[in-house]
């Protein structure tokens, strides 16, 4: 695991955008694994700025997102489909037809999970997987558990995740209780992983991920076993390291 220290959120975002733009400059038809949440927003904005200036392009990129809430349609403002369009896809030259987000609104969600695994495998798995980390050490929506999940699956969200994500909904009762998430195995198949963390509330999770036991109770700890994983974290997120 390579640990890159950033001063603050903006510095982390700029550093992360540099890694992603280098990836798409060197391989224009890269397969990117993408994340939602507050953490990558600044990275997406920086990439959009550079793309507008002509420094990089996503025209040939295909993307596969990590997760989606069960029951939310793509036009729901809190859905991850919507987040991706608003915060990245609509800001860059990516072809929407080449973007993929798990279908949490499918009538048969289990089948949608199987189909998602198939298309990610057919794409050859991400060249670069971008990740954030939850306060409880989750990646994607792989919550602390007694085993590591393999493929895309339906997850019961923990109270801590529901509470953390309620800031984006009108009330905690509106937060879906389930999500669809890529599994740990699929995440580990990415050729390179870039995981970002900002803020003091991530400090314990970052410490456990980087220096703790490798355990499904801290899903991100499995990344210690990935051959090409870079952590970019700001001073606050590294305050316990
Ligand atoms: C979202 C995802 C989650 C988030 C994590 C951190 O696609 O994969 O694991 O990365 O919940 O969320 P933020 O960035 O909002 O702190």
C-alpha cells in the first residue's frame, strides 16, 4: 500500500485527479471503477476542469460504479445514478452509453447483480478503481461482516451508514435500508486501486485499513493485499497514523 499525504481536501482532490487524468491520457479507453459520496466530488470537479481545458478526455472511457441504493430510480435525486450525472458525467465528454451504475430499481435485483458482475467481467475489470472509505471501514457498500463478499450483492446497510448518509436525505427515515454493491473480489480485480480519505471522522478507519488486521470487520483492510493500491488522505484523516 502506498500512502500519499495530502494537506487538505483540495490537495487530496488535486492529487487524485492527477492519477486519474494520467490514467486516461496514457490509456484513453481505460475502464474506470467509480465511487460516489462527498470524498470524490472535488476530484471529479478538478477532472472536469482539466477536460474542458483539453488536458484530458473521457470520450473513450467506460465506467462502472460501485453501488446504488435499492429502490431508487436513476432520476431520484439521492440515487447514485443521479449523483454521477450531476457531479461527473454531465460535466465531461464521457459517452453516457459507456457509463454503468448497478440497477437498484430492477424488479429482480438479484438477477441485476448477476448481470452487473457479467458486464464488469466482460469489460475486463477496471484499470483503475476509485474508492472512498466509510467511517466503519466499508468500501462500496461492503459493510463490516464475518466474511468478504465476492460478487455484486444486496446489502443491509448498518445503522452507522444509514445515519452518515441521512445528511443527504430530508430525514433518516427516507434513507433506503438496502443497497446493491460490487463485492470485495470484484474490487480486488482492479489493476490499480486509488482510495481517498478526508476529515477527522475517517481517521480511525484509515488507521485500521493501513495498519490493522486484515479482517472483514474492516472491509478496507483487504486492500493491504492488493499489489497496486494507493491511499491519498489528508492530514485530518491521517491524524491517528
Ligand atoms: C459510495 C461508496 C462509499 C463511500 C463511503 C464514504 O459509492 O462507495 O463506500 O465511498 O461511504 O462516503 P463519503 O465520501 O460521502 O464520506
